[in-house]
C-alpha cells in the first residue's frame, strides 16, 4: 500500500500514498544432467548449473521460504525496527542469521554486499499491477540481474491458500522437505485458525456487525479493498468475515484502497476497525487525533484489531496471524 497502507502494493494492500507500494503459475522444477530450472510467475525460466543453495530474498518471501524449510542467506527490505524487534514483515527470520543487503533507499540493494554472498537465486514477490519485483525499483532490479538470477512469486489476484502454495512449491523446487511433520503441523494449525475465524464471521453476520480495514498518513485516510489482498479476500470469501468494500477504489494505485481526506474519515461505518499495523501507517492513537475519526463509534470505543498487511505467505505465519486476529476479534466483540 501486501498490496502506501500488505511497501509496494497494500497487501498485500499497498500504500502508494506513503511510498510503501511495491503471472502465471509456477512450473515444476527440473533437475537434470543439464542443471536446475524453474519457471516463475512472470513466465521467466530460471536456469542454474545446479539447485540453488545461496538464496537471497525480500524479507517476507525469505520468511515464507524458511517456514517451508529453505535456508536463507540474505534478505532485503524491512528486517529490524528501531527498537530492535523483528519487523512483522520478516516473520520467523532471525536477523542474526541472515545478511541484510538492503540499500540506502526504498527498493535499493547494497550490490557489493549482495555480490559478497555469491548468491545463486534472488526471490521476491510479484504484484500483477507492477512490472518489477517487490522492494526493487527498476534500475536496481536490472543491476541485481547482473549479479544473480531472480524469481518472482505472485502475491496478488489470488487467494491466500494459493499464494502460500506458490511458496511451498518453490521451496520444494529448492530441495526443502515440504512434507515434513513440521510443515504438515503448520498446515493443520492454519486450518484450525481459519475455522476459528469462520465461526467469528458467522457470529458477526448474525449480529449484523461489520469490519472496516483502514490506515492513515498525515495527509489522508484510506479504506482497504479486501478483494485486492490475498489474506483479506480469503477472510471475506472463504471465512465469511464481514469486511466492508469501499465504493471508490483508487484505480491509479491498483485499486487496493480508497483514499479520503480526514474530513471524510467517517464515510464508512464499521463496528471494528482493522488497522494497517505497518510503521508507515498511523497507529490508532495517532488517527484518533483527528476529531472526525475519533468520533466514530468504533474509534471512540477503541475497537481496533491489527492487520499484518505484508506478512510472509506460509501456513506457519498465517496460523499465528489468524489466531491473533481471532483473539482480538473475540475480545472486541465481548467489550
């Protein structure tokens, strides 16, 4: 705002407004006497003399692959917050065990540090509305390609389970045991968490209650379009969470959200506010400094729940996220 509100496209919603915005199915890999090949979601076939071992990835892509058993050598993108904590976008990554090759500005990579890792493959998400890879501006991507082949994984226009499945298949291609007991347990936890949200969605609909996904900057207030984000789309269509769709998405920004002035921050009702928890977006306390927003029923009652807009696409990641969301929703509905 994925998919600025889920850094590149509000993710999954992306906030173009705050500079955080950032296709076809992946083929099965081939490991033959002639080497390793993989066709990514850009339709590009990546070939290597042998299966890649030194993997560098955008942080959420790296965390997703790691959750499926792939060792990550280096990352780029938001890794550690100013207070020393790991960025939610980085999921299960341990900053002490990867080399951060992030450059000085958004979408940039420290090319010298990247080259020092002798990488075999660089992986990042791919949003259908944008020509390049997530967290790589065009000129940087071209320079990166001179050092290492790149692979793009589709993260928009598909449901959350399908997006997770793409990372699982890439992990399989990279030699990970994606049928291990841990991976299977993560998928079971994901399904159990989804069941919790499905029950909450049914309850909310029975009670006539709704959720509004939001974010804000000093300049504007925005309302997220659920269908443009794999996670929210899944929550609505498959799990039944009643998340409101705004009437006038910003088509120039990919249709991920509707941009509003703060004077219109009460344009859409919502019993619970699902707020973009990324550092580029305002916190509820900051948003409530606007009197129009502060006067809305949900804001005045502090009925906020967090949205991890650009979380790693893995069962392990979303099992935790969905359980946390279920806990928060149950708490707010009981208040």
